[in-house]
C-alpha cells in the first residue's frame, strides 16, 4: 500500500568525481535513478525527482522533475524544491547515488518523522541529511538558511526538531562518488 507521502530522489549533483551524471549510470538494464525509483517509489503516493534540468534525467522520469529553485545550490536546494512541490505533509528524501537505501529504511524514516520536523539517520555521529524525512514544518528553516547563503544540508538540522536514527547499518548510506565506487556496486550486484 502506498503511503500518503512523497518520495524525492535527489539527482541534481554535478558528478565531478564520477565524470558523468550519476543518475544516468547503467544499472540492471536501465539507469541508476530508474532502478532506485522502481524499488522505492511504489510505497509512496507521489514521486518527485530534483534536478537542475531534464537532461540530467532519463526520459521516463522527466514527468516527475521538480527543478531546483536555486540552480547549483546543492542538495539543500533540492529539498527546498521538493517541499515546495509536494502536496503531502511528509517528503522522504533519498540521494540517487545511495543504492543501499531500501524500502525498510524509507518506511522507518517516514514513521519516525511523526511529531518532528525531520527524521534523520546518524552514522558515527554524522547526520545523513540526503537520506531523511522532512515535514512541511522544515520548509521555512530550509528557505531561510538558503536565503542566508548557506548550502550545507546538515546545517539546517540545527534549526529543526529532529528525530535521530542512530542504529542504522552504515553500509546502506555508501554513495557512488567515483568510477571505483560504481564498479564495486556493480560487482556486488552481480554476486547477489
């Protein structure tokens, strides 16, 4: 059953270390972002994909595009755009280059956000703001931080009532930043 919430996949990064758009990396006969959407989106009533423009996305997901309100301002700007575009009270955000994030974690984030501005995992004391649930109440602080010229997504957490999730396995937050990360991910997929 689909939850009354929106899933936002963040795909607006510049992919400098990867050397090509991460969202479009080939995975299982499609692209990384299509593979992520196929696994996670069915549990949500709405899917949004944050990117600077439609060229960063495969054609199949362009209908879900929510353009960054502040181009090249990082993932916090993508979260701002997602909060502005959703009709739901909760926006579950997942960076498209975190292929270890599964349905169980997205559902846990959604449930943990009840009564808080956000639910955010912490690994070794370090927050994972690009794999988190944000409620509408987070929109004002996100916008104020961006208006002040700040771009680090973790910075907004100081201004929010956050429910921290500290016991999540660290491996699911590993992101694909380099060609070596991508090769290791594909190798692990083949072994499954």
